C-alpha cells in the first residue's frame, strides 16, 4: 500500500511540485520531500483566498497531526477536518477510499523534518 501511495502522490498527483522545496536549479530538494515550500505560482488576479506556502504533509506535518480517517476524508471528499475545501491552488481531490488510504500510509511513513511539524496551527492554515 505504501508503494502504491508513493506512486499516486509523486507520479499521479505530483504532490511534490508544491509540497517540496526546490533548489537553486529549480529541482525538487529530495532531502525535504513533501515538507512544505513557498509556492512559485500566483493567481492572475489578487485574492485573499490563495496559499503562498504549502504545508508539510509528512509525519512531522499534516500526516502526523490529522488522523488517518481525517486524511482519507480530505482526499476522498475534498473537505478538511473542519469541513472546508483546501485553499487554492490546492485542488480538491476525490480519490477512491483505497487509493486515499494508500496515499495516507505513504505520507505517514515519511518522517519529515526532525522535531518538526506545525501541529499547533489551525487546520485551515495547513492544507
């Protein structure tokens, strides 16, 4: 399941495009895989409802602070634990439950930053 989740997160959904910091050459920094990053994209028209940074989605971030059930709900319904949609540019996903669970198991298997996580922040801020 973890291998399937790795495939879905990295090859299908391309989570690392936004959730992994990039080096000076624009390549993903694998040492910070899915640990959050400053986003290099902006909307055409200025809006308050836009995330300038993506959160850490490893075990030191969302995967460590949201339960497996909450994460599966988010990936199958597009609603976070507070019942809200993700902040753009994060898309709303509607994965099948088995695929969502695989992604969650993969994310929870990643240790993330040492001592890490932003578990004290409000869920909406961590999508």
